[in-house]
C-alpha cells in the first residue's frame, strides 16, 4: 500500500512502531507516530489547503477477497453523496446513537460508523475490534446502556458469534435490553438468514425485534452503500430454485426433487444510485433473472489509484461492474454470490457458499470452517475441492468425517469432490474478516496449506 499510494507521511499508533518504522524505511517514506505528530510545532495562522469537490479525499484499499487490494480513489463529492444517501435511507432520528466495534480501515467502519456520525452529528460509542473478538457480548452491553435508539452494524459473523456465546442457562433479558435497537445493520459479506434467525431466537427475550435488521449491499468502489433495506422491513427472503442459480434450466418432464436457496433482500438503491442486472454481453435483464450487478451514481470512485487498466476493466460509461451476481425484484436487489468465486463444471454453475453452508450443517463445524473452489483434475477436467478445518485427532474418525463431507457435497452438486481436512485457522481471511477463496486455492495448490493425515 505504501508503494501504491506514495504518501508524503506514514502515521501509525505507538504500539505498531517497530513494524511501521521498518515498513516506511523500506519504501523511503517518512514514518511518524500520532503522538509524535501531536508534539510537532505548527503555525495556527497558516492557511489550510483548499480542496475542490472532485479532488480525491482518501484512498480506501479494498479487502482483497478475490485479488490483491487496490486503492479505491474516493472524491469529496462521492463521499458526501454517499453519506447523504445513507442518512436518508436510514431515516436518521434525533434520538439515534451509533455503537460500533468495526475497524476504521474497512469501508463499513470508516464511512458507516465514523464519517457518517461526524457528518450527521450523531454521538457514537466505540469499542476496539480486538475487544469485541475477546468479549463479543460487550457489544450488546453498549447497546443496552444507550438510553436512546441505536444504530449498529456488523457482518453476519458478528451476530453469529453473539448468538453462539449466549448460554442456554441464562436468559438474555437478565443481562441485556435490546428493545431500543432501531437499526441492526448487516452487510460486508453474504447475509445468512439462518444465522440472523439464530440471533433473533437468542435475544428476542431481551427485546430485540427482527424488524430492526437492515440488510444492505455495497462495496468500497461505491464509497460504501449501494442499497439499503427501508427501516422496519427487516430481513425478507425469496426462495430461488437450484436450476436458476446454476444457469441450467430443468429439462421438461425431469422428475427430481427441487432444491431451493433462500436469497436475502438487500433493499433499494440509495437516493442518486441506480442498479442494473446485465448478462455476459451487457444486455439489461428483466426482473428475477440472474446476472452481473452494475451500478451508477455520484458515490462511485473515480477509479483505482494509478491503475487505469484495472479501472477500465470494471467501469464502462459511468457504470461500475461490481463483480457480484444477483437479480432485481420489484426494485429490490438480491445478491446471490461473487462472480469470480463461481465454480463452473460441465457447463453448470455451483455457488461455493451453497457447498460450504451444507458442510457446516454437519456436527462440529461453524461459519468460516469451509472453503470451496474449483481445481483442475489429473486428466485436465475441472472438479470441486473443499478444504475443511478439522478439530478431530483420531485418524479413523477423520476418515469417517471426510466420507460424510463427500456425501454431503455430492448430494448438493451431483458429483464427488476433492475433500481435504486441514488444521484449524488455516483458511486465509481478508482484513475485513471475509474468507478469501482465491487465496485459499492458491495456498492449497502451492502446498502451503498441508492436509491432515487420515486413516488408510
């Protein structure tokens, strides 16, 4: 990032001094701690630099879930446009207060929970991300102590961790009061309806209302938000048949049980933003047809910083190819997956999250334990591969577990996958906590992820 952004000054917190000083020296960039900057002499009468609306305000480095992070160039105009749309979409009230544990280096934390409260003059309570990781229920303690209404966001895994941490021996109402949680935002990754229902089940006793959930869709290339669910509508689902998701229509008269996946409604486009669904040739698709998600509006980046080739690859005539697949239904956007993650075998599309979620249903697994992707087999054909965190030490039990996983995946996609059991915490994640399937595949093929032994 230092090479890409070419900064005049590299600022860092004191606890990262050793790492940052060395990094700055390697790139010949002046590095200074925040404390040292505060001690620097300055002229209070000096004129502040003036910036025009279309100058770059900051670079937001994408999380890199499918490639090396790029510097997304966000102008002052784009930022203010998105902040305004965010405030209008959430119907902000005088009683609102933000509670956040999200890191500021991620767009949801920076724009949604730092710059938005500043722009809209909303008080905020922050807790360190590492404190949330150690004591996730402290997040809900902060929400409970807020006497007003709360706006607070998390990716799906944050709600999952809290629901899992609640003991069945303790009533949620004995510790929490979540009755004033007005906006429980959800985004940054695929939204899992089963996880969100588990959160409702765990905390309804404490006054949490399912209607507080506010699914959204966005990406750094659009500053933050592209769509928001109108407040009070909660999580709404549509069941989509497998053949639609795979791109292969069922044959006439085919007698087979139908399988469906619940797709979460991610709301309507922000004011000033437009969304289109297009096929591979760029043609606009009608409602409920799955294709590439394109968006346009003043919130879009001007491009990837000093990378015109990457910019031209995703921006055409003021429209951004998001790289996501989805469909529109009655003005609402539904996201079904990431185009680059799609597993294509024998002309059929298989979504990796469908495979991962199916394996998670086996005992002993949790969200983030599985990564699915395609590899090239010995005879040159594409085949699915599944890497699974394994906490079992007995070799015979591992062998049985591997067979169970193969059967579960075969039931989903109709073919036998390559299954590898790997040590816990082996799967790579991005800076925002998302699974990086591309990196997992590369690490597996290079031999850096080493499978565990099983019984012969």
